């Protein structure tokens, strides 16, 4: 069997369509290969300085006007890192319970079978509304939620946590409802057969079976929350992103790397931690939706 | 009574046999401590404003989200021409640019990930892929298993570790105000994410499945690793690859919207420009972006159903 035989007509058409779409998009946004290089001598010099700074991260502030009693830069980097973690933990602690409620309402696994017609209409309406709310909150990026909420509530740590929690609860809720619905219902059917009510069946049969997948997916979203929490710094909330932005605007590139390295290290560490949890829960991840 | 005793003894016995993982318990304790620290740790969560001031701000803000012609006339019929003007003025072009940047970026990531997955895969990089003896065990096979495979996988981890907004912010100052920094930022981040998601599809080729049988047959008849991957695993996993591709495309559209806040004409730029002065316009552009995501969501649900 050669490549031509292995790939059927549908595959080839999809690949051709993708290639044509890429060319069309590249043409529309003027994506030329020459743009991959810095445009002039100033940008070349800046690029050189930026990457050279990666080898020499700052162990002291580059700003000559820094007060003598300022905390050491590495302490500031770790302070920023802790704040980033704090927002991620806070946001996830709001998002997971909200997602559990929305995921439950947006699934049909707990509906009684057979379901009387009037009850089915009510449950169908609840199902539709919760799915729509989940889609709506996750269709707006967390940074835009942050802009809206900070404008409405003022700058505060709680506003930052809510801004992260809203889209994350929508995404988690959607995946939770799908995981619950797709969970094998054999245990549920057996419990129903011995007289359990639909809700009892859900609580002791279906939900515990889906729980390992819910945990691994929540942990994956925690990794995403960490990245988003760092980016919240760009709208004025004090996380490590704010320090990176301020140092970069002053062209203190060595300081930028001093903040970037711990951020990278923390995210990679959490990535491996999550992989360990997935392996131990012995579940194949059901994908991730952002 | 005896039956009840033996049942509880059996339950206790089963409880003792449960798998216990200190790793999971320690992880749960760390998460619990992290959550407690986030809420009870140092510093006020509420900021400096008083509750009364926050409430007034909130009321003013919600009022300013109402389209300006409606605020003047009180007639919601005036909202439609206002929205149409915003759409035809810059909104539609910004929307198209946002979608084009996201699409180009995710296709670039897919083109970069697909060829290297066989090198990154544990299944393909080991000395005996799928348990098939692959000839002489020389330093090349060892190098592939110990250096190339883990190196490629770490490359995926590294590229997805940096938030795309941060990459775009840094690249814009190096490459100037043009589209590449945005496309590259999205492509680099999604290279890592697709590498992980598609990698899992390749690694999770089940024992005894059609895909595995085809791969074993191909390797047994002397076909190389890459040729086996390209002619058996990729075509048979194509639909699952597409599902993840569409999910990441949807995310890219959302991310491209905010990347525009760094200065290029996407919806994000219009949002950033309207912020603070024209909240009603900003809200319109936010809803415009949101409607594209909802449409994308419907499209990917449709595609998934067709592919199942």
C-alpha cells in the first residue's frame, strides 16, 4: 500500500481545501515570507539585544533610578509568580463548582426514563438554557471579560478572579456535560434495574464513573488558568505579566528574561504534574476545549 | 446476622484493596491549600473602592453599554442603523482579518506538527515500534529513542508554556507592527497544544485495533517508520485529528480577537480604541466576536457529528 492508496478521496479533498484556505488567508492578511525578518537596522539591533539578554538575565534592576531599599529582583519575580498562582487557584475555585452545576443541568444523563412529556419539555428548556449560557460566557475571551469587569467593578483581585472564572466555567461546564453524557451508562442501567431513582443513579453510578475524567480535565484547565492569569497583568492586575510588560516597555530585556524564566519553569512544572495525575487516574484524556 | 458480618468484612477487605496513590493525595492537598491561600491569604480581595462606589460605577457602566442613539431617543429601533454603520465602517473588515489570522495560524501549526509526530511519538521512536523488530539496533535507533523523541516532546511542552499574548507582545517589538507576530504567536502556542492532542491520538492506538494491525503489517514488510506513520496511522486517525483541529481553530479566533489589542486591525484593536470613551461600541464589537465563536461552535459540532 503506498501513500496514494492509503489516503482516500475525502482526505485529499480536505487537505486541498485547507491548502487553498491557507493561501487565501495569507494573501488577505498580506503574509509575506520577508515579514519574518526584522524590517530595519533598529529592529535588528533590538532583536539581537533581546535574545542576547536571554543568556544574561538580570540579577539586579536595570533601571538606575531604582530605590536602594527596593526588594531584590528575584524576590519580585517570585512574588509575581505567587500572585499569578493565586489568581489561577481563586478563579478555578469559582469556575469548578459553577461548571459542575451547569454541566449537570446541561446533560441528559440524569433524566428519568421513560420521561413524561411535560417533564421532558421542562428539562429540555433547562438543558437548552444552560448550554446557551455556557456557550455565551466562553465565547468571550478572559481578557475582554477582565476589561468589562474591571470597568464595572474597579480594579481588584476579586474582579480578576471573576474575569478568569466566567469563561473557564463555560468551557469546563460544556466538557463536564459531554463527559457525563458520554460516560458508559451500564452501571446506571444496573442501578435503575434494582430500583434506584434517576437522581440516585446519577449520583452513585454515572457521576463517580465520570469523575476521573472530570478531574484530569479540570487540572488541564488549571494549567490554562495559569497562563491566562499571567496575561491579566496586561490589563493592570498585578501578576507576573505586569512586570514583564513594564520592563519590556522600558527596553530592560534582561529583566524581562528574569521574569520569563520562572514563569516558564512554573508552567512546565504544572504541565508535568498534570501528566502525573492523568497517568495515575489511568484515564485517556477526553480532549480539551478552550 | 452472619451474612451481614461477612458482607461488612468483605467491604472492609475491598476497601483495603483499593489503589492508593500518595501522589494523588499530595496533589489534592496542594490544590486545597492553594485555594485556601487564594481566598484567605494576605491582602484584600475587594480593592480600594467602597461597596457604594462600586455599585454606582456598575450602574453607570451598564447604562453606557446601551447604544448612544437609543440612549438619546429611547427607541431601540435606532440601534439597527447604528450597528450597521459600525459593521460596514470597520467592523466587518476587522472581523475578516481576525478570522484570517486565526485560520492561517492554526493551519501553520498543523503543517508543522503533522510531519514531526512520528519522531515525537513514543510508539514510533522506540527500538521495536508496535513490538515489531526493526532491524539492527545501532546508535541511530538509540539516539532516536533517547534524544530525538524526548527532545521533540519537550519542544511541544516549551512552545505551549508561553501564553500567546505574551509571545505576540514580544514579537511585535522585534518584527514591527505587521501580521506575522500575531500569526507566529498563535502558531507557536498551538504547535505545542496540537502536538500534545494529536500525539495522544497516535500514542493511544489501541492494541488489536485496525490501525495497529495495519502499522504492524507495514513495519513487518520492511516499511520505514515515517512511511508507516504516513500511510496507516495518519489516514485512520484523520477524523480525530480534524476534531481537535476545529476546536483549536475556534480558540484561535477568540485569541486573535484579543491579540488585536496590541495594535493591528482586528476586533481587538477596535475594542481597545473604544474602551473608556465609547463603551456601547466596544460592547458591539465584543458581541460581534462572540457571535463568530458561537457560529464556529455550531460548525465544529456539525463537523464532529458528520465525522462520527
